[in-house]
C-alpha cells in the first residue's frame, strides 16, 4: 500500500530530523526544507499530500508560505507548528486554509493524529490552544492586522528587513535591485506613517509578518 506523502518545513535541523524519524514509520517523508521560499520552490515537484510547516521560518514566514502553497496546490493539506501560543496567530493560520495547528510542545502523537485527520478531510487544533481560539474568533471573526493592505512583495521586503538584512541582501534574496527594495520599503513606511526602521520592525512583529 502506498504511504501518504509528507513534507517537512522547519528552520531547526534537530527538529526536522526528529520529525522525520517520528513520521517515517507511517508516512513517506518526501523532503525537508528550512525556509518558506524553499518550500514554495520544492513542494510542487515533490507532490506531498501533507506539508508540516513551522510558522516562524526565515526569508518567508510559514503563514505566508502556506497561504501561497495552497494557491499553487489547492489539494495539499497544511499543518502548522509553532512555539507561539497566541490564539490570534492560530486563527489567522486557520483562515489561511490550514488543516491543523499544533504547538511544538504538543505530544508527538498529536502530530501523527493531525496528519491522519487532515488526510480524511478533517482539521485538528491542539486542545492547548483551541479554547483561546474560540474567544479570538468571537472577538475578531476576521483576520486582523494592517499587513493585509500590503502586497505580497511588500510583505516579503518587510520580513527580510525586519530579520536584519541589508537592502543589498534583500535584493539578492528576491532577485531584484537594491533600488527596488528601497522603493518598497519607503512606500510601505509612507503608507503606514512609519518614520524609522525600528517602527517598521515593530510593525512586522505586530502584524505577524515576522513570527517567532
């Protein structure tokens, strides 16, 4: 019998290997990546049934990467893992089309259960955070954050700058000119009435463009 195909995306090598060993008995682990941009590049060729994604990845955060991957591969099931217990973050993840949401502190058996449930068309949210999510849904039925007004490219630029990269380094990652990066940066700052790079970083954190 063909095993379900699972792909892992996490920037912590030790965790990646631990997840791989955990899942190999029940699933075919077809590949691993360590950042959101690599996920978008590699996943379509590997054709996974399920992708387990760390929310707080570099270059492109897991939420943004997962959202874009669902556009490319509507049938893929996405399960998010995070150390962040903010229920609003979980709400946003589910709004983006997630099939599951788990804390990294959750039991290993929960991840296997979440994958199996997703393959049956069901969703799974770790009980540790589900109650907080219910309150968040009631208080805020729509995803919040001014980041929604930014274009995908602007969000990419903001995340990379917030990670501490120079404009030249951002330009290299995005394969554009430093001048283009500067244009996006100052356009965003103008639209959001931000005056300093420090304020831009604070915005990236508050709007969950930069996720821990």
